[in-house]
C-alpha cells in the first residue's frame, strides 16, 4: 500500500510538472538568442523612421486618439512551432497581395522544432517584399513602443512583435505562453486613456481551439506592451 501511495504521489507530481511546462510553452519562438545584424539599408531605414517618429506627437498624448486598422490576412500556424512562418506569410500576403507557403518561409527562416529565432524574421520579410525595409529594434518605453507601432500602421504596414503572454496582460489567453511571434494590424486609442486603448493583433495561434485568439483580435494596448516588454528580447520589427 505504501508503494502504491508513493507511485500515485510521484505520478501526480509528474502530471503537475507536465501541466506547468505545457502552459508555459511557446508557439514557435526559439529561445536561443542570435544578435541582429543590420545591413546598410536597414541602418538607413532605422534612422529615417526614428527621425520621423521624433517629429510627431506621442500617440497616447493625442487628445483625439488614433483609430487605424489594416487588412492583414490571417493564417493559422500549420505546426505548433510555426508562429514565425505563419506571421511572415501574413505580412508578405498583406504587402504583396500574395504569399508562399508556410513551409517555404519555415525553410528560409531556419525554423526547427524549437521554433524561429526572432532576429532572423526581419531579413526574411525584406527578402520577400520591397514595400518596407523592416528593422529589428528595441521597444523602449511604453510611449516609444506606441509610437513605433502607430508609425508602422500610418505607413500601411504591420509591425511584428515577440511576446511573452500572460492572461494578466492579455485576458483572451487563458494560460501563459513563453514566446510568440505575431503582427499588429490595428490600434484604437480614441477612448483617450491607456487603460482603455486597444491593439489589434493578427494571431496565427488558436489557443485551446476556442477560436478566441486566432485571427485579427483586439487586446489591451498596455497589456500587449507588457507582454512585449516581458519577453527577454524586448524587441519588435517595423
């Protein structure tokens, strides 16, 4: 009887550990860190974007707020570690009107079962379209982050984020996600306060098969920033 009890305890412990790992797992964001290397074209683009942003008013300080959406197509990631390839397909599809398969982008990105290294995504986006030169950049403060995603939307292209999601930040998620790549497709700060402002994300991940997180979905503006800031890279592409 003692042996049986010990077995049950051990089994329960393993189940709990497995559940924690499952809930904390990512959707295809490789936890390895490879520093981003900018090309000369990207260095120039980053400087131009920063200069233009600095000449504008902070999005969250605009008394009328901002409402803007763009029609990014949604593609459910075909494998549980393909959020990177699916996001590339979404962005390229929006910018070009057509896109290749997720498997094509997975090959270009070097995606493995560990996922996609976020620092490689800007180069593959630039390889597959010419409407925007994507750059990998630190998100900075909440106001700096807000300005970057709003700037991208004002130029009619989606910024791409790397999130560590917690239900406390993004309540439509019912459990934590350690790493997730997806793109922005809208912003609404017309309610004038950061606590009520929203960001629309084009999400390739359908958490729990509920149809709640998949596609173009609105989330708390500050919550999405918190998820981006909670990720160890604290980076975005725009």
